[in-house]
C-alpha cells in the first residue's frame, strides 16, 4: 500500500495524456478500469450510467471529428464513453465527472495514460451520437481515451495550477 503522502503525489501527478503508442491495452487492464468505474458512488446510488467501450478505429475516427479539441482521439486504442440518461442534467453531470475521473486515476495506477474530451456544443453532441449510434435519450457529454502513453506525451501547454492563495477563502467568501 502506498503511504498517504505517496498517494497524494499520485493524485496531484495525474496529467492529461493525448499521445499513445500502438501497444494494445490488455483485457485485464481494461477489466480493472471498468471495475473501478463500476464502484463509483452516485446520488442515491442510482448509478445512472452505461459504459460504452469503443475499440473500433473507424468509430474513434468519426468521434474525433466532433470538435477541434478531439482530433487526437485516433491515437488511442480505446475510448470509454460514459452515457447518462434522465432529466436531472446537473446531477448526472456530477456523477459523470466522478466516473471519468476514476478512468483517469485507474489508468494511471495501471501505468496507462488517459485523457478526457467533451462534446459540449449541440453540433459536437450530434456528431458524437451519430458516431456512436447512441439513442437520443442517452446523453453523450464526454469520453476518456486510454492507452499506453507515448514518449512524446507531454503535459498540457498551459500546465500548472493556480496557487492556493488565489483559490481558498477562509470562513467567508471575499472577492479579490
Ligand atoms: C470537463 C473537461 C473537459 C475537457 N475537454 C477536453 C477536450 O475536449 N480536449 C482535450 O484535449 N482536453 C480536454 N480536457 C483536458 C484538460 O485540458 C486538462 O485537464 C487540463 O488542461 C489540465 O491538464 P493537465 O492535468 O495535463 O495539466 C478536459 C478536461 C475536463 C476536466
């Protein structure tokens, strides 16, 4: 078991991967990622999701056309899409974000890389729905690509994070 400090380093060291080798992800690793996703908590334990595992390169290529930020998806051997259904969009967005984060962290724990994409606009959602052949009552808001990170995989250009003194308020919120 990692120590608490090692585990926190693992969490803060998680970076978006957008470049992958051609090595396949093993069935064991994929199964472990899916099992980790399955255990994600949700409001009232409703688990309002289905997991769509996309391995077909043609489908991934179609999905990559959804936005200008999804072009790199075809480098990944697997793209996992968490589909959500129902009318409470905010609650489901929250649940969905939790599952996507677990894909990132489970992948990292296995020595894989992973990266999120989102299909925020109406046109992106339409392209994603068509590419994945998902019925309209299931929402396709995001996807997470997983694979073995390429040597050339680099942190995002902007990288880094805001310092805590720009983020944290003590006892009451004050505008800076
Ligand atoms: C909600 C959300 C949507 C994102 N959408 C995209 C995307 O469409 N394409 C992409 O390349 N990265 C996307 N990212 C990844 C972010 O760019 C990345 O998390 C951020 O730049 C920090 O990168 P780092 O952890 O490597 O420093 C998204 C991340 C989140 C949380």
